[in-house]
């Protein structure tokens, strides 16, 4: 397969129509395409991808050591066994995705360097019209589709989030965000300051440490970490027994999910016990007497933000070796040679890496219209975290925060294709979520309850997101264990969905 193996562009002057338009060729788009052609093979579809190849996050993120922070037995698709170490590099993930694309002839449906710049729904025609720009040619054209399957992710790839600190214009060194990592960045023998302590920092710091003079990690508040070996003993045992890889994939997948849900449940029911267990897990990997209370004890309860896995404890090995140091404080100002924190600590650095998160992107920041009127997503209420009140024939793949994103790609694929079959059987052309009379007095609030999950990138942008209710039909409750049983049995005639 090559990137040139894509569907031919439409003939000039003609508007191409497809049953389903999939937006994005990342982990969500490729998985959704598989389920569409496997479970609804009669539907025509095209995948539009803005960038020059597939992969999404795994194509765009090129910082040192970039890897998954979820195990590939659950981050991988349920239909494609994963056979290597649980945590994988970006290159390994792209190789896995390339195999899925090639093995299932998905490549012929993908058009690279094609960006949607507008989308408009017509109630009269019961279809979407999208304006597409061929970025390679600089030309725009229109396509129509019965259904939009939005798989473009939930944050902006083009620019990461960097706060505006005082004195940044004084700094004489280089400021880099991991999301836009320069190919020619030379950090060998340099003093590096990494601002932030989430999964990205925990990944790139160990990857850079050996080549740097020293790395300082400056965090406003600590993060919970789980160290461990990058192996799965159960998978290795089953391979020794010569069990088929498809069986191994499913068995290990279920075990990982079972254990993960158990930890999540414990974090809600017994947060202090889980907190103590997490801190006890990193204590032996740090120098004796190290101030764990200051540098590794978050203010929030476990799983109120994502817990980062540290394979082989590499971050803590860097601290123990003296190549990495932690600083927990807020920045007072940048200086010409680094930063000064609020407690007066001066940290000099040749390079500053702002591992400070990203900007949320609601459905790709595409301007949407319904019958000529602009659509504001914040005015809608989500239907099961995938569709939205008043918006016909559209679904957005939004995965799990506490489990692998791809798990929801799979079960949404089942749900949406079942919905297509239901519509075909009814002889209808549109489906629109709508609050029922019994939902009229339902409390409606933010997409995500901050007491449930509150990463900064989500809290900064909740006002842009669709709303949620307090009933299961009208929220994305982030519970895979529940949804995997509920979604296959959802009554498609319970009044939440209006067909025309």
C-alpha cells in the first residue's frame, strides 16, 4: 500500500455523493471504516484525511520516545490481534494500522491532503454538503453524503497549548512544544527544562535524558504514575502454550479491562487506599528519603485525571541517576536564561519544552450549518456521547479517558452500523436525536462533570462542548464495562431518535 493508492478525485463539474463520509484516517477513522464495510458492506464511503498519510496522532507526534500510554491489547482493534509488547512506539502503531488498511483494502477509500472547510445539512434533501479543499492542488470542491462519521479526534494537531508566562519575550533560548517538535532540534549536551508532568513529559524525559547535560521537570502539580515492565505475562504464558493469537488477544484484552475497571472502581470507592498503593509503587524506584509528598502526590484523587504508565520505571531511573530532577512550583517569570519560580528558584535552560497540553477541537472546528443557520455545539445535548440533539445523520467518535480510546471505536462501529440497518428497514433517510417529553425537566450541564474527570484541557474548553444530561441516554459516562453491554441492546425506537 502507498499513499497514492486512493480513490480518484471526482470529475470536474460533478458533485460526488457517498452514503457515508468518514472524516479522519487516524485510529478512529480506520477502525470505523473497517466496521462500516464489514457490517454494512452495501454502503459507499470515502475517508477524507487532512494530512499526507494515515495515523493521526501517531503521524503528527514526533517528539522523542513517543509511544502509547495505553496497552495495545485494548488500544489495538478487537479484530486485529496485537502480538508485541503492550506499550508501543508510534512507528509500531503505524505499522499495525498499515496492516489493517492493507489487509482490508481500506486504502482505496482514503483521500489524503483533503480538508473539510464547511458542512451544511439540508432537511429538504436529507443530506450533508461539505466543502473540501484538496491541499495538494489548492482547489476546493463540494461533496454530498447521507451521513457524516466524524473521526478527526478531539484536539488541534497544528498547535499545542502553551500558557503565556511573564517574561517569555526575554528568554534567549528555544521554546518547543512536543506537538510541533522540530526535526532539527539538537539537545545533546544541553540543559533542558520540561514544563509539565503528564504522560507526554513522562515519555520524552527518559528518551532525552541520556543525551542532555541535565533535564529539570517543572510541574505546577504532580501526576500519579504506575511503573511496570513493558510485558504481559499472561500473553507470554499463552504463547508458550501455543494458543492462537486471536484467542490470546481476546483473553488478554478481557483481563486488562477487568483489572482496569477494578482499579477505577477502587479509586472512586477507596481513593486513599489507591493513592497509598500508587505512591508505594514508586517509592522503591526513587532515592532514599526523596520527597514523594512534594513531587509525586497530586491534590486530586486517583483517576480524576489520567494515570500515566511508566514502562520499566524509566522516569524514576533518570531521577535516581541524577540526570533528571523534579521541581514543583509555579513560574513567576521567564528570564533571559530560563525561569524563576514563585519560591525564588532559578532554573537555567538552553531549551524549554512546554509539555502543557493541547487545545480542544470540537468536531475539527469545522463550521457547520443546519438549513443555512450556524450550528453551535454548546446548544446541543449529547446522545450517548456520540450524536447530538437537533443534528441529523452525524456521529462523533469520542473515546474513553480511563480506558483505551479504541474500545469505543469498536462498539460505536457496531452501534452505527446497526442504526444504518434499522433505518434501511424502516425506509427512512435521516435520524436526529431529540429530547423526549419525559426529559423536559432533566438537569443539563457540562459535557464532563469536573468531579468525575477534570484535566486542564477539558476544563478550559467545556464551554465549547455539547451538554450532558443526568440520564444514561444523554451523557457519555466514560464506562466501557457498562457501555459494551448497553449499546448493543439500546432500543432504537425508545423515542430518543426521530426518523424521517
